């Protein structure tokens, strides 16, 4: 019989709706039962694309004996970490405190009825192995601890709550204390951990860390730091050549299990690919390397082909598994590939993708990666590079078509505002750089979906408590239902996406929407006393802790993006309160950034722009001529300059954007106003002169 998860929107929760476990979703019913019956809570957190979540489900949650022990001793709550990142953030932090080690998914936590954690782990096997206790035995031991050691649990709970309080920055710096020392220390930390041969930072496993790479590219653009460029360039090259990148269909997997970017954990997440798409565009601007443009094109095509819903929103992820095997959809047998290709195609494809070497996945399969440069593969095949490229394109098309007949990995078709915002920004950024109108329009379709479906004008939000009804975002959508009050990341990431879209094509209503979002973010999320933003709103459900996170995770820090986006929004609107909120955020985290610079990449990006405010280049002129100027400027690497092209006659502009097309430019159809803060250069009517002025303003 289906359990209580059957009516949930989350595909992950739906995957457990037929378990014999008496699962509850997180909510009052489960929490009140735990208090009423004085039972501990077994909290299981995962997501639909998670391989080890599936393993634990098949081993334990589908087993009637294990389920019986869970049902007797606990109130069992299943959480999708993508729909409830607030709960995941709290209990991952708790796991790190209790276990003194890294967390992960599935996260298995045991809580007192009031939500205070007292024991936890990640994956537990059904029977003891990997040095881990069997889950059935563990359940009985935890139940006994709850019965027999309540006083010790209470004492530990007080310590955990105290530790939570200490995770929130306690003291703020004064504005005068802000300097670039944390940014310099962050870059030095990256240099110390950089792998110059394979790219990336540290050893296995390797994650992309887009904010760190963006920091490196900006450092190169502003100061000519070749070492910073090398860190970004080598890392992105190795990723594009590696198995973390889908060599046939485009898009990046979540991380590499080895130091070479060769074998990934095969799930593909929207939140990785949006930022990486923007980063590839910037890397192409900095280096001109064709591989970055090629991977950007394939990744954007994958997002539109496989991840955009007919309604416009972007789906969340593709599973690591198909037919209960990780990576089965992506890996090959050598003879299978040979049979699909012509002899000429095989002669190039085999050395290029490593099919002439030993199996690289589980000792029996080949996962495609760039094993040799195209020129090397062409030499081995005895053909010219141009011919090798043609043969390789033909081989890629044949293999992709054949792969489409396999059983596909599951797709999580819920739409999340924060992840959509990252993809919208990436598609808009790359579309502007590469002149791809279709990419920008894809981003606009996703924005339209979010705005019409997940933005509520003055109505109470599902998950909000008390107070008057207010405007705001809903975090998640699936199957015709949007629900759950949104989080800091939803607001901050969407403001940043709107600012990027404004540079692809300015629309006054989108700038106004960004201001509406910023106003809600300031009202509901800002810590008005100490600066910075909490992860949950003031009227959010009361949990055991209200986090104020500053570190980047797999996604950029919400506080970092909020500070970055608000500072830019202030430059576009003239609203000084946005700039002050950005400063207060950096003041709040300045001490932490100085003491432990690693992991603060997004806040370091924001710090750089608060110390040296972004330039705003306003182009005014006839609509036809503006496009050419905007496109020419989009192909200049100007990371701290916002280019806003506004046709003549657009009404209702804020004063900082309401620049006239003056007589200086009468001989030409466009004038450019380059401003930083309240200081503007005289209008420039010559495109080459404007480019030179922008570059001079960048390197100061």
C-alpha cells in the first residue's frame, strides 16, 4: 500500500511511496506524532539522482524486516534535499558536528521529537560492511540509546544547539576595514591547492567549483595575472576533455571520482551546468580557445533539448543510474562502437576517445574522453586534421543516435527557482557572448515560467507562518503545483539572472522585477543588526536553527550572490540601500573570510566589486544599430562592466540609465555612456574608442 509520500510533488519522495516504511513528509503531522508518542525521528535526506540513495532504498527501505524495525521504533521522515535545502543545510551541519567528518547523501539522522539531532551518518548498508554497521542492527542500538540514555542525549542536544549558534558570524567589521586581503588570501589558497597537470584543486574526488574559476578569470582580466588564468584555463580544458563532460550529448556530470576528470559520478545537475556554461563563455573571451566555444554550444543544446520543459521551466537533474546500474546509459563496449562506425570513422574515433586502450570503467566498459588531441588522432589515422574532425563529427552523431535507443536515466522534472536562475544566467551570458539569440530566448522562457507560476503577488505562501500575506516566490513546482516558501538562494540567484538578462536585451519590467525581489529579500532575509542574510525568511517555519551560510557549496553562497547582485542592482537603479546591504553582508563575513579564506569564492567576487564598483556602460540609440554595438562589446572580456543597450524612446527609466543620445553622437546612430558610481565619461559615439575606454576603466 502506498504510504504518505504518494501525494508529494517530489519525484524523490514518490520513489519511496511504495516502501513498506511508514514514511511521512516533513511537516506538522510527523513532528506532532513524535512529540505525542515520545518517539525519536529517523530523518532520511536524499535526492532523485543520487546513486547511493537508490542503493540504500533497495537494500533497506524495501526490506519488510528493516521497515518493521523503523516503524516500531521511530517516526520516519523522508526529505528531498532539493525541495528542502533548509533542512539539508541544518542536518548536514549537525552530522559534521556529531561525526566530525564530511556529510553527503543519503543523510541518515536520528532526532529528538523537537528536531535536535543526537546521532547520524550517511549511507548504511543492510548488513555490516565497508567498516559500517548493518542498518538493522543500528536501528535497534539507536532505539536502545533513546530509551536508556535520555539524560546524555539532552546534554548533547544543548551542546549541539550551542555549536549551531557559533556558526553564525558574531561580529561585523566596519566598512573602513574592508580591503582586498581576503580576496588575495583566497587566490593564494587556490594556487597552493592547484593541480597544474590535471587542473582542479586538490586530489580525488574533484568538483568543478565554478566560483573559484570565475575569480581566477576576473583576476586575469583586471590585473593580467597569468597564473590565475592558468588555473581556470587548464581546469576547464581538462574537464572538457574528460569523462566528467558528456562527449556525445554535452553537459557536465556532478564530479569526478578520480583526479583526472575521467570517471564521473554520472548524475547531471542543472545547478552545475548553468554556472559552467557562463564560465565557458568567459574562458573563451579570455583565451579564444575553440574547445570552450564547442563545449558551451553542446551544453546549451543539451539544456534546451533535455532539460527544458514544454512550459518553459528547466528540469532539475538526470539520474546517475539506468536499469539499476550507475553509468550504464553512458558507457560502451569497444566492439559495439566499432560496429556502429565506418572503418574510416573508427580509425579516428578509437584513438581520440581512448577506445584503443584498456577499459576504464569497472574493468569492462569504456567511458569516452579525449585521450589524444585531434591532431594526434588524425596522424594515427593517416588523415588531415580537417578530415579527422569531419569523421569525428559523423561518429559522434551515430553514437548519440544509438545511445538514444537505450533505457534513459530518470529525469527529475521538478522546477526549482534557484537552479533555474543559475541556468537562466548561464544561458543569457553565453547567448550574449556567442550571439545566440535562441539561447537567450530559452532563458527568457524559463524566466517567464518562474514569474507566472512561482511568483505570488501578495498571497500567503505555503510554508509561511503568521503575519500579513505578502508577495514572494515559491521554491518548487511539479505537476501543476507550486509550493514551499522560497529560500535566500531563490531570491539572490534570480536577481543575478535578471541582471544578466538585462545585458542580453534590456526590458524595463525585468529590472523592476529584480527590485521587487530585492525588496522582499531585504525585508524577509536580512539580519538587520549584524548584516548578511539568513537562509530562511522571517515568516518561515521555525526550525532548531536559522542558518546564515557564507561558504560556497556545490552552488555559490546565497550571501555571496546576494551581495554581488545587490551591488550591481544599486549601480543600475541608483538605489543606495541595495549597495549598503551588500556592504553590510561583507562586513558580517569579513572576519571569517580573513581567518579561513578557502571556500568563500562568491563572497570574494562580491568583495572585489564593493571595493571597486562595477562600471555601467549605457548604450542609447536606434534599435537596429544598438544590436551590432552590443554584440561587439559582448565579445570583449569586461567582467566588471555591465553593458545595457536601451533603444531611444523607452519610458520610465531610472535616472542612472536615462541617458540621452546627445549631439556628440549625431554623426552615428549610437552613443555610449561609461559610468562608475556617480562619475561618467563624456558620451562616446565611436565603437572602437568606446572599447578602448572600457578596457582602460577595467585595469585601474
